[in-house]
C-alpha cells in the first residue's frame, strides 16, 4: 500500500495519458526503483540545483508501457550521478512545525531531507488533499509563497507534484512539496502583481484575448521582446523582470479565466504552449525544441489532472491555471520571443515511414536520455486528446494531423544528433551548433 513514505504503483489507476496493457511487473519494478530513489537520492543531483529527473522519467515510461527492462535501463543510466540526501536532523523537522521558524528554512537545498520528512509527517497526519489546500492553496502569505516556489526551477516542482497526484503517491507529493520549499521565491511578486493588476483593470474573462494573441503582442513589443539578453544568468529574473517588468505585467494581467471556462481554457493553454514550443524553429537549421520551452509543455499535461481533483475548489483551479499561463507568457518572452513559424509544423515530414503514435512511443521508450524526450512525447499525445473536444475554436492553432507530426518531430529531433535541444531559441547563438537541413527551401 502506498503511504507518505512508501511508493507502490497500481495498474488499476489510469494516468492522464497512458498506453493500454501496462503490466503488474512494470508496476512492481517501477515502484521498487522509485522507492530506492526516494530513500537514497537528493532532489538535486549536484550543488548547482540541477534536478533529479528519475521520478519523471520512470513514471513517463511506465505510462507509455515501456518494458520492465527499458525502465530498469533508464534508472541505471541516470542513478550513477545522483547525490545522497543531506543527513536528516529531527530537531529541524520539529522546528519546521513552528510557523515562524518554518520560513527560515525556505530556499535552502541543504534542508531538502528535513522538508521531505516534514511534509511526510503532515500528509501522514492530515492526508495529501488537506495538506495541498493548507500548504499551497489557502491564499495566505505562507501558501502563496510556496505556490510561487512550485513554479520555480523551470517548473520542476509542479511537474513532480503532477506525477505524484496522477499516480496518487503520497511519497512523491511529499518530494514535490519539499522540492518547492528549497527553490527560490522571486517569482511571487510577478504572480501577485499580475493578479492585482487584473482586478484593478476589471479584466473580464469573456473579453480575454487568446494566448496566441498575447504571444504575438509580446513579440511585437520591442522593449519586452528584447529585454532578455543572451548573457543573463536567468533570463526571466535578470532580463524580463528587470528590464521590462511593466510590459510583462501588462500582458500577463490581461489573461483571466472564469470558472465556467476551466475545461476549455485548460485545453487552450495546452494547445498554445505546444504551438510556441514547436513553432520556435530557425530554418535552415534542422528542427530542434527549446530546452526551456519543453518544460512548459511537459507541465501542461498535469493541468488536466488538477482540473479533475474534487479536493480543489473551482476558484483554486482558476488561479492555478492563470498562474500557469502567466508563467508561460513570461517564459516565451524570456527566450527573445522567437518568431512562431506555423508552417514548420504544418509541413513537417517525419523521418520514419511509419509515423504512427505507436511507433513514436516505441522509439522514445528505447531512447537513452534523462526523460525529457519521453515527457515531451507523452504531453503531445495528451494534447491531441484534449484538443479534439474544442476543434475549430479560437486560439487552438495546433490541429488535425499536426499533433502526430509533432510527435514525430520530437523524436526525430532528439535522434538527429548534434545538440539534443537548443537553449533559448530566440537567440541566434542558441542555434550555432545545430546542423543545417540538407534540402532547405529557406
């Protein structure tokens, strides 16, 4: 039985997107490996805050019906460079239960193990649904601070939370909350100021522009689209929010959602982030996906999970989705707002004669990487499913067979050699080492 400290997957619980036929053996193997990772590894694999992706990778492969051997190989490929957690200090865990003392430990990776124990104790006592509402969604200063940290680190904490909720694994939910707690909270003013501006402007959901319209306006805004510089250490913090904070706030605050729109606006968000991630190409360079943008896509699948939770109020779901869209707009701007080339998707020719989703999934299951590619493929396949209900609606520019083309583009791009991903696609420098197309028309 799964508990706040024990991982046990259940093949009867269907993930958000999955391939039918997942075996009990795959569940057993994945559970054992995730338990080992939980017990033996830190959430960062180095001192620079690089994330341990084992949970994301193995659960994605599990959902895509990878074989037990493929799941074991993925774990072995990535376990050797993980670092052990810092020793647990029970007196610190006890101290964290004091609200005033709790906040003194935030943002410090050396307290990951202590935060993990703290959240395990809270979940063991209250249940994960209550803990989420108390710690993330209560709407007070403490909860808003942790909610902002959930979006930090290129969305890794919220992705981790999504996996934990999707599989109803309290231990992984504990990991996600502990991970959020040791990230920085500098995004909080942006999220909170955007909310205040939206209320001050009396923005009405029925008048909200589509996300694609806002992306186009951001690109056309020369101050904002040039605010991030190639040499910036963090292009949102040191570029966008430093050199064009008012402009970013202007666009972010224009996006608001009504409770009655939640399902459609969740689908629109998924469609829009897939569009800008896939359309940010740089011909005549061969197609590549931006490493930072793919996190926005890989996170999107879990908003369908959040939407389905009865323990979250509609108001909480609205707020979570608005924060996600505002974060996605800032992420687009932070990579120099590249032109979005719709034709790059619509006319893409897959490299494999068998371009079926089944073949794409088999190829990504066999790939040796750290999980980014498999997460991308699963998120794209999920996006296609969500899109079908809203086909033809404004703001849904990825349509029809473009979804399958994108699945092929994703696996083709990582199998093509050279840099697996580009980093910051709006800058020419990012494409310097990417091979050129052999028969380019550009």
